[in-house]
């Protein structure tokens, strides 16, 4: 019964409704979403049980029949709610959702490249201003031998956090430049190299992952799959992620002598921890039950937003309260733990911890509608590029359950599209005058 609750029931709830769809294999957003949940909701929980993974950051995980039943019910209900939203949207005629325009938004590649280059330069100016305002000298930052903790990009306490958030624009711009001009030029490689250096020094790992997803999904959309290249590419990406995980701190903290290419040092336990959302969820559920902590509901979100509009001085010690979800997902870690981890839950797990059963079901229905909307986008070059970006962002939505932060990232990543839309009269390619298709 244990493995039915942890494996069979969640697996069936997640995949069985696929057979109700017409042309299921043409739905890229759906399959990306399902594959991510197969890892986080099915594979990791059942392998943890098989391997008897019973301790997490010093906390004894409650492997009990009651907890297994609760988690099984949550995962099954969330999956079925997602499918309700997806299948209900599937009944709408494609023509009901259209973008009205006189011309197809088919852009001129070189003009787009120049526009996005200017946008990146503006963002870089803001980033460098933020670095200086946050107390780091540019000379110290550019000195490769400098290991002063106060002048390391990874350790910076940003004076203007919104500028740091704006840095998510950069990988989107790089992707769009490639998308509209598939043969990258020297300026593109220079912009890419500059961004990669800062990403490594800043420990911007999720931005690197998103960029790889942008490029990979974009290639799959515009090229025929060459199966003989699939295995080598997957091996290369796997080794690249292993190398990055192994050397991330050495690079970010300028300890270059610790950088290694001996991937035998890579501990698979590190990779295992990257997908440990279900463990965090189990520990958080147990902590809330033992301490009679109720679901805060919408107040946890509204309080976080309202705190943003208050001065830091109005809070104790001048520190704004952290979002509730970031507090509850580490409150169970025993005192005296030697380092400060940031365990994450998946998005549907945050929905349950925050809202309970009804709120989780409602939110997952909306997620199903959103994923189906992405699958409906089949025409128009700009919307197809936006579709790729939004599908890649599902990785963040699924793997890091902090809705308000993920919403901010999504909106910021869509800023380059807003710029292109506003400048469409300048960027439009006169050689294309077909009416825009449905999305």
C-alpha cells in the first residue's frame, strides 16, 4: 500500500488523463510540466522511501502511513485539479483567443538585434550602478585575486534589489537575439561571455539553467531533431551541470585554486538534494501539525507585498520579515545546524501550505488553464518566442515554490517582449504582411 500511495496513485493521476487528449504529443508545455512533476512528485518520494532516506538537515522525516496518505491525497488532488483546468480549456475553440492586428508581428532580425543590445547595455549600466551603491568597488570586483568577502559579487547585499531582479532580462535578450538572428555574430558572443562571467561570479545558477532551456527549447521548435546528437548533447549538459555544481562556490568566492575538472569528486547526493522538494514538504507538514500552525491563506502574500511599501526602519532591527513560505520551510531545521540552507517546496506544495485543500485545488486549476494557453500558441514569431520563455519558466514555477517571487521573475522576463511590441512599427519587416494567426 505504501508504494501505491507514493508511486502508483500520483503517477496515474498525473498521466492517465493524457489519453483524453487529441494529438497529445504536440503539446510541449504540457509534457514539460508533466516531466518536471514526475521527478518532484513521483520519482523522488518513492526512491527516498526505498532508500530509507529518513534524515533531512538534521530533521527526522516522518515516514508514517498517515503522512503518506496525506501527501498522496494532496498530490492526486493537485494533479486532477490541474487536469480539470487543462481539459476545460481544451473545449474552447482556438478562434476564441486571438490577437487582433493588421500585420503579423514578423520582425527584422538586425533591427531586433540592435534594439536588444541597447536594452542589455542599459541593464548593465543599472547593474554596475547597483554594485557601486551596494559598497563594492568595481576595481575590487574586476580583480581576479581579490577574495575580500565584502567585495565578492556572490556575497553582496544589494542596495536596490529590484535592479538585481532586472538582471533576468539579460538571458532573455540573448535568447531573442539568437532567435531572430540564428547565426550569432561576434557582438553576441561578447555579450554572452560578459554575462557568463558575471553569472558565475554571482552564483546566478538558475539564470544559467533558464538560458540553456531557452536555447534548447528554441532549437527544438525551429529545427528537426537529429537523434544521433541527442545522447551526446544530454551527456554534455549533464557533465556541465555537474561541473558547475561542483565548482560554483569556488568560482563565486574567487577561490580559483579549488576549481577542479575531476568530476569523480561530484557527489550524487548533491544532485539528489537539488530535487528534494518533497522532503521539505514532508518536514513542513509535520512541523505545522505538531505546532498546530494553520494555513495563513492570502494574508501571507498580501502581508509580504505591503511590507515592501514600508521603510526598513519600521521593522525590528531594520529587517523586513521574510515571506511566510520561506520561514515555514526551514522552521523545522534543528537549532545549531552548521550552515544556513534554503530548502524549497514545489509550487503546488506551496499552494497547499499556504491555502489548504480548497485554495490549492483552485490555484492548480488556474495553472492548468495557463499551461493549456501556452500549448495553444502556434502562430506569430513573437508569441512563439514568448511561448518558449514561458515554458522554460515553468521550471522555476515547479521547482521553487515561492509564487510572488516567480511572478516577479516572469514579469521581468517578459519586459523585452514589451519593448519589441512598443517598437514594432520600427522593427517590422515589410516583406511579411500576412494577417496574424490565432494563438
